[in-house]
C-alpha cells in the first residue's frame, strides 16, 4: 500500500465514524508562472463549522489553465470526502485540492473530539541536534540552517532544484537522497508527501535515524507517517478559518490564525 493509499484509508475511516460537514469556502491564490511568491504559496478549503485545511501550490506552469479554471462555486456545498479521496491521483491540481480536504477533515475531527494537540513542543527541538550529529535536511529550510550549524552538527541538504546548488555554493546542497544514509537525524519538508518523494527519501534513511516531517501542510493526523517509520510530525492546525481565508484573499499574513502542532510517535495514542 502506498503512502497516499494510507492517507485515503485514514480519511475514509474518519468519515465512517464522524459526520463531515460540507465545504463552506475555498481560496485559490493567483497563479504565477515560474513559481509562486511567498504570499501566494497556499490554497485553503474551509468546512461548515470552521475547520480549514491548507495545501501548497506545487504546480508546474503547464497546469496553469486547469488551475485558473477552478473557482469556489465548483466546491462550496459539496462533500469534502470525494475530494480527499483524489489523493494519489496523477493530476497535480486534484492532488493539491485533496490534501487541503484531508487536512480540513482531520481538523474537523480534532475539533469534534477535542483532540489535544501539543503546541509547546518544537519539532526541531525534539530532534535534540547536537555536535556529533549529521543532520539531513530534505528541502531548504533557511531559518533552520543557522540553528543546526550553531549546534556544531554536520549538515547535508537534499533538494530537487538543481539551480539552488549554483545559487548557494556555500551550502552543502545535493540532489542525491542517498546522502541521507550517512545521517542519524533527518528533517524533511511535508511537501515530500505531495510530490510523491517521501517513500523514496525514507528508503535512504538509516533504520535507527530519527526522522521529523514538518511544514504548514501537515495539518492531518500522523498515523500514515508513523506507520512509515517517521518519528515526529510538526505541522499546523487552523484556529480561525474565516479569518485565515479573509487574510489570504487580501494577500495579508495569516500565520497567527494557525497553531503549531507536534506529534511524537512514542507518545501518540491515536484517534481511531
């Protein structure tokens, strides 16, 4: 079973146990050829009752027309479960929408069950990086590079974008995920779930490596990732969906409408 199959099975199980409300609102930022600017990197699906899920715009330019054809009228009032079950579809536009739907469904269940998420723990801090460690960073987390280097740990950054090697020649960037086999701790962007690369990344990790997956789009329950050998999942849940959607539409900062979360495999009891 693929990782995306496991996500689909999880949301189907949640929908069998809980009444999932219809879509109330959707936000799609403008499409920018050549890559999205920071203020337009995320879309969102809000459900009736306020639960809201984020997804990252990881779309090539050739998907521009399909993306631009999308509109809230195509989604408002509809059941989000069929949208969520598109996860694993080869259509990147549908997969983007499906991840937002998965996050919205999971966050609705968190609200319904008053699920206690840990907002105090730091997903990087849980790695306890120190001198003597070799840290693999999958995705270029600029704010964290200095933090890792200050510990005295070695660092290798695994990226898909070859241009970054030329752009940042002083950073230890590689295109080869096999370099992770030398790392005892791995910090991985949650975007790897959307772009189908996480399973391959995990194949290169040492069996006893401590692996953390982090990012704003990790707003779901961590069960599929823990089943794959991930140890820590750090993401965000949306506290105020209406305000988040409003601020997104206005091109304003919306981080304060969300809350950081940190799931630890060794303490996670599950929701199912």
